[in-house]
């Protein structure tokens, strides 16, 4: 890999010295890392020279939370709260797992779209029922390796029956429907640990860009012994304990009904709030929860777009930041978002928190949003020593944007342009670990038209099977709608309703 010299560019480094303040200079890349940054840098005679005049160089974006298992379900659902949407995107009654070639293609498609839109690192918590298979995990790793992206990857684990993880489920679900939900013996902690240890030994660190992370789905879906074993392994291998907590009001009710406390307090009691803990969503957290999270040094992946589409709510980002919680930005899956563009999440996150209250001094600023999309996201992935900012010695994960485009015309404040104006269309070049993976807006390692052709040929049959799966699972929708409705009526912590919950039989 020869040297690359980016010369005379406008740089937004996101490091401790410069933050979002732009400066002009050169960046020398060698051996996959940033070798030097400064003025008039010298390079070897065979170095590749990229002229940076009228170009912006910035760190690659970090997608702190996504699910590649949703990639083929883009543009399929709307007007569904999470509990109803899950029935169709992650059905209770399942078919056989997706075929290996489609598993590869859906992961590859997510990586391609991510790179095209400036995401150089993603955290993929994919779902691959009904078991955890090392060969299938390797297929996902291979797709990301072929694309050239950096990624933390895991397959979500859960071992608590759905009916025990949802409030009111046993009460409102008819017995004949409950009888259909026979998932076999649950995953044991020992079995999942064996799988994880094999993943660490065979896949973790692949190509220097791909890591295995630990992903217990959620505290209400995993037994305490499984979560404790997951945390021990995460700490041992310095990887995230990546989980979902308090995405919806239903999940907020769950903690109080099952444990008499919030799910964050439950995690704290189990000793599972640590630096390694990365929480997706964190919408329904209390001040007490946030204090616990800040003291423990946990991170949150803020999924501003998907939280709005699924009606989950708006996470209290200012109060989380004030409590000392690290914030990254996630797209969530493309079924609950419909794109994998972190630029979209940046814009939405920059806007929705302006309705958090009249004290506009506390609204979230563009500089803060940009930090969440870069170095903050890297911290949620435990990769802040590797990526997330432009500094000598760090991986050369960066974007080169054309400043002579509509989003930057005329140029005022770069951070505000990036958060509120840019959508990824100005990106010309993407570099990951010193390798140019997109140049002149074309991916260099992949044949995009051929991949699109194959997807167009193979995916319709899969979607037809999925449509049949949707029809089979529709019988559960009135139950899930009732659970959502009852939770919406309940005062969290008081175990009482605002009104009398209607009978499930009267809801359609």
C-alpha cells in the first residue's frame, strides 16, 4: 500500500486540539494510518497525490447501531409502533434462515450504501434465527471485508421467551396463539459463550478492520446469567456489550412490572452498567437512570430517525450529555429507517432536540451532533483509539468532500453545513484504513451494477416468502397492538392505568 498525500485541503479533524474548527493543511497516509498532518508535507516519489484545494477532509462517520438483517425490508412498513412492526420485520413464526448467498448480499448492500454515504465504521447487530452459526457469521464478515468497511459485528442473542419479555402478553394472548410459540430449548449462557469464543478466535480482528462484539438483545429478553457471562467476555476482549434498553414506553413499563424498577436500575443491580455497555435508544430513561449511566461511563447510540418512525419517542440527549453519557448516532436497520445515511440522522438529531424546551441554550448544537457522528460514535464502539478523528497514528478513515456543491454554497460554518445541509452527495472519495474504497463517487472494490443485478434477480423470491410469513404472523397483531395500547396508558412506576384498558377482543 503506497503512501497517499492529500495536499492543501480544508480539514475538520474532530481531535482534542481542533474539534470542529477547520484549518488548512496536508495529510500523509502510510501503512493504513495517518502518518502526519501539517503544512507542506513531503511524500515518497511513488506516493499518490490528491489535491485538496476546495475540498473538505473529515473523519469517516460511525454508524453506532444498525441491523443488516433488515436490509431487504427497506420501504416496506410505516404507521407501526415497534411492538407491531417487530411481528413483520422479525416474525414470531419463522421460516428457515435466509440463504447464504442472500445473507452475503444483504450485508454487502448495507456496506456499499454506508460507504457511499460516508460511513466508514458500522456496528451491526444482525438477527439470524433460529441459532448462532459460525459459518453464517463468517459470511457477514466476508461481505464487510470485500467491501472494505470497518465494522463491529454480532448476531443478537436472547434466551427469554417472548411471552415472558413483554408486559401483559400472557394475559391478553389467547391460549391457542400462545401454543404456536414453541421455540424449543432456549440458548444457554454456556452455549452462547462457546460460540462467542469461537468467533473471537477465528474472526475477531480480521483484516485489522473487523471485530466481533457481544450483543445480548435486551435485559428483558436475556437471563441474568447470560448477560453476566456476556459482560465478562466483553471486558476480557475489550469490545462493546451492545444492547437495547428503553426504546419504547412498553419497555419502560416492562421494567417496573417485572422487576419493580426501570430496566436501567435493573442493569445496575446486576453490575452490567460499565464502560463497555453500549445502549441503543435510551428513550424512556429517568433522571435517576441517567445518573447511573453517567457514573458508570456507558454509551448510547441515538437512533433519532427510527425512534420517530416507530413512534418510540425522543431520547433526552441534552440531559444524557450533561450526565456524562457518551453519545453516538445510529441509523438502526433500514426497515425502521429506510436508509443507512448517518447524514440523515445528523440532520434529524439536530432538529428534533430544538423542541425539548424553551431554554434554547440547552438545544443540541451542530458541533455536538458532528462529534456524535464521528469521535462519539467511535467511543460507543470502543474504537476511539483507532478511528473517529484525524490524528497522526490513527487509522486513515476519512472522507473527501467537494466544497463547490450546493450544500456548501456559500460557505459559512462547516459544522452547520455538515449537519443541516449535506446529505452525502458531496462525497467524492472515501478512505478506510488507508485504502481508497470510493473514488470519483465510484466504489473501487465492487461491481455495483453486477451486485444490483443479482439482488434484483434473487430477492423477489425471498420477499414473496417473507410476504407469506407476514400473513402467518398477522394473527398476533391485535395482541401486540393491545400490549402497546396498555403500556401507553400506564403510569411508569405506579403500576396503574390512566384509564381502563379495553379488552383485546375489541381491538383490531
